[in-house]
């Protein structure tokens, strides 16, 4: 078993409760599995200096937190600031590389703050189980903070963050495969959100051997020797326990609130009655308001210490006066393991199986806390009872070794009961019947004569399904065969294969069986008998249709009543009256399909709204891209010479069918404006593609006086050399689904300027992976193109980010796994 832990921070040295939990659980899991850690690094600590139980550690520098940009985005956007602080491009890329290079059975995310990385894990070549380890319920923690905070801005921030984190948490309960929490209370809270979720309790723990009396004594002797060597006679030692200690990270808002409130409201009366007692605040990075407490009588603030055990050696009690928090407190367990009586608020002890007066004293409010402290300080019997009871509790229930073994059993049980999930992922409904057929027979009806975007995805689906099958015998054998249509055009006496079109030839070269049905015209209902015969002979598990004609023919043939039907919806065009008629036919036929797969959320909403298809039958699956080999320098030079490009002349490239909705006319107008406003610019617009609008576009270029700077390249079978000579891809469409040309450009490291229509914004993000402009706004299009042509750093940033997205979201393997999951679930429904 291979486990990847994804953590907000490397867990050594173990200076926080979260780091202690991450460290010890991973250490124990390493006895049963190969463990890798991916985490944000601490102050540039090299990843080679990691504990030996890890097989691999990758640390990533963390971007600055609480920047003005993140604060504004957290305030006005939907993503809460704590998640923005831990979401970086560098971490996404590192995670993608790890998941691509290695095969992990489980990814355990340590904190809901890292939930933004879940989609990248889901897109891994082999989809591992994903577990969220809930150290706290963050929405509850921030809600409590808002209730205690008196400063208006901080109070509003806490309330707003609590609300937004609640949304994130509810979504996470449906998206992760399983959840680990630190207490039964937290388990109950999460199951209220999703009663079907898999939630396991793995409490926080403690290494009891580390806090044994002899280990504390040794640590104390070292501390004394070090203090005397550094301070000489000024170093003070004590003859009896006189400290009341609070231990925790002193830059954490819940701990800050606790010690400030305790020191100012509770401590003065304690100090008045017990003047020899010192309140010692032990913890790293104390905030300003904590450091200021050192000016109070009898209050000591240590800051970061190498070892907390010497302070426990001198302690008469440990206090946990928390008023804000969630989860459970390791500081209580450590103090108990060290034999120190613990005094806590009810909230501070929340989530732990403690008993008042048996192993802890619970006090809420100033009076109760003061009385509890006095009873410990003045009564040896109370001290002794709490010491014995506390140590017994942690040794029996909270030893890290036992907790780690329980987590290992959870991992093993999940893998055994979710063998299909290891391959495909899935939802959290434990009661749904799951089947994984050894073979899935698909018959796809495809309307293509060239290897267009639809054809490319079908061929890549076939290649990738074969590759996945070779990698894992658990992956089902996908038997794909094709039916396509072609008008009779070969001459008498010619062999049929001599007249194969580009698509049929490419499919057969890959070993696919292709049935070609001859038709007399663009839409010929006489093909239905031949179609019925082929489908009945092939006996597919599922029939796939890919365009208007195939949808309509399957509907008219009544084959949908005998064979499961999945229809692929790629959007509509409106170039002529005949096509509009076909689109109307599609509106009649699509509702009969069992499932509809479309290429973007915009189309999914349209189908649900206008076609009477229930949303639960519609799936969104963006196109995928298999990066093509880059064009050679010789091919690039030859193409530039062929097109008559000067040595330093830049190229604005457009690729696509020359139809009205693609709006090449807008691009030509934008290029005219670009040339006028930037007379020094040496550039040409190259348009690759054919279609009914070509003559109109050529006339437009001529009338605008730029025909000499616009090149119509026509249909090109290999577009890679054109991507290689281009400086920017421009897409001016008025309507799009999941445009394949954008994926091609992203894979070719070509920066993109595109209109924000249809599913474009689902593929690329403005200013991150492309520049997006409103449709029909030629001035905005011209300005964006000029930005890319004139700013090399911008162009580089766009292509770097876009290339990473291709790997993470749009690979053929990701596409295949998603589709096979849909087919698998569909067949499971049919079996039920």
C-alpha cells in the first residue's frame, strides 16, 4: 500500500498540535505502507532533512499569507481566506507531478484548508482514495471566535469565514471518499451533514514514553546545564514545583484569546493568594498581545523552546482556559502523560473522554477556574489523584502507536471494500450496488470524414483505454467499434478502401472495426435498416451517438428501446436553415437518451432548461488532448517561407471551421484595429480552416484593406507547424462548448486570447491561463492580442499555467476514466 500525506506544513520539528498529529500518524502508518509527504516547507528547510520513516518528502515554499490580494478575494469572493492561503500554483504542479509519477492507493489530506487540491487528485492517472483528516471543524471554530471577538472588523471576518467554511465543509462531505475526525462529537457533527459519509474517529494522541518520569528528568538536567553555561549565576533553579503552565502555539488566535483572558481576568486573584506561583506561557512565535503579558506580575512568556518537558518538571498544574476552538487538544494529553494535573474549560476539554475530578478539573468562568487552581495548588491528594488518573487515561486510550494502527486498519478496510473506487473514484453512497464488468462493449455512431475534434476524442479514448488496460488488469476491457456514414463517391471498379476518408482510415489504423453506411444525401432515413442490422450484430452494452444525425437516427430506429443509449451533445450551430432544422430534430430525439454527456456546464443548463432532460441524466465532460509531437525546426522554417513571413514577423493564429458562429469576421476587424493603433507592429493574421463563410471573410479582409496581411490557409491535416510559428491564438467565437482548439494551443505552449462564451471560461481562467474578452468586442480583442504580443513575461506566465492545466485536467487518461465511470454506473443501474 502506498499513501500520500498532503499537509499544510512539514511536521518537523513538531511545534504545533497539528504537526504532532501528522508526524505520529505517518510514522505509525509507515509500519504498514510506503509513505510520502507533500507539504509546504518551513523557512526553506531542505526536504532531504526529513524523518527516516518517510520514503519520500517533497516540500514547496508557501506563498505569503494574508496578502492584500488574498484578503480582498476572501472578503468578496466565495473562497474563504484560510483556503486561499494554502492554495498555490506551485503546490498544484508538485501534486500533479507526484500523482503522475507514482501510483498511490490513498491520499490523506491533513486539513480542510487543502480541499482545493481535491480536483487535481481526482484527475490522477490512477484515482486513489482520498481521505480528509479533520483536525477541527473550521466553521465551528470561526463561529465561536466571532462570538468572543469584540473588535468589529475581526468579528465580521470570523463570522464571514465561518459561513464560507461551512459551505466548503458541506461540499467536502459529498466529495471525499472518507473522513477522519478526532472525536465522537466531530463524527456526529459531520454525519448530520451527510448520514451516508464514511467517517472514522482517530483521536489525537501522545507518545507516553517521551513523557515518562525518567525522560522528563533527563531533559530537565540538560536544560539546567545549558542554562548555567549560558547565564551562570543568573540562571535561577527551583526546589519545588511552582509553575502553572500553558503550552501551545502562541500565534494561534484561540490560544492568544485564552492566555490574554486568563492572565488579565483570572490570574490576578490567583497571584494574590499564591504569590510564589508563576504563570508560564510556553510556545512559539508569541503575538504582540501575548508578549505584553510578561509585564504583569508573575507572568512569564518563554517564546519558542527546544523542549517543553523541563517546564512540566517545574509545573504544579497545566491550564487550558480556551474559549474558542474545535477538535481536541493535544496539550491536555501531553500534560497528563507528563503527570501534570490539568485544569480546563469545558470547551478546552471538548472531544476528549475525560472525567471531572477523576483525571481533570473542569472550570468555566473566572471563579471556577480560580477555585480549581487553588484546590490543586493547596491539596496534595487532589494533585495525586489527577496525576494518576490522567496518566492512566492517556496510556489506555490515547497512545499514538494504537491510534496509528487503527488508522492503518481504516486504510486497509477502505481499500478492500472499495476496490472499484481505487480505479474509478465514486460517491459516498455506501448502499449503492457496484459492479465492474470485465468487458464493456461500446458502439459509437460518428459523423466525421476528417479527424476533427469529435473524432480526435474518440480515437484518443480508444488509445488510452488500451493503455490503461495494459497497465492494470483491473481496468475493464473496453471494446469500441464505430459506425459512420459516407455518400457513395468511389468509381466503378475501385476498391472501397481506396476511397476511405481521413477519419475511417485513422480509425482502422488503430485497429478499430468501422462499419461505413452509404447514404444518398446529407440526411437519408433509408440508412436505418442497415443501422439496425449492425447494432443487433454487434450487441453492444451501450450505444453512443455523437451528433445531430446519429441522435435522430437512433431515435427513429427505435434501437433505444432495446439497447442502453448515451448521447454526446457538442452544441449547436446556426449556419443555415437546414442546420436549424436538424437542431430541432435533436430537441426531439435527445430526451429519449438514457444519459446525455455534454462538453460544458453552459450546455448542461441549456439542455435541462429547454429539452426536458432531467439534470441528473446530464453529465459534463470536457474534451481531452493528447499532446502532439512538436514541429521540427525544419518544418517551421519551411512553413514560414511558404507563407512569406519575414524573419521577425509575428503571427496571430485562428484555427476552426469558417462558420458564422465562429465570428472570424470579428477577428479580422480586431486585427484591422490592431494594425491601425500599432503601426510599428509587424504581424500577420493566419486563419486555418474551411467552411461556408470563407468567401465572405476574404471579401471583408479585402474591403478593410488588409488582405495582404491575412492568410487563409484552408484545411490543414497537421496544424502543429502553425502553432509553432504563432505568437498568439485568437478565438473570437460567439458560441462555444469545450473548444478543442484551446486545448491544442495550451498543449503547444501558445498563449490564448478568447471570448468568454459557453464553456471557454471552464477551460481557461482570465489572466491565469488566457486573456478573456467579451464577445463582439473587437477593441477588447485587439487590445488583448497586443498585450500578449508586447509582453513576453505575460505570454510565458499564461503558457506555463496552461500547460499545467493540460496535465492536471485534460489528459486522455482522465477523460477515459471519467467516461468509463459513467458507463460503469450506467450498467450498474441497468443491472439493478
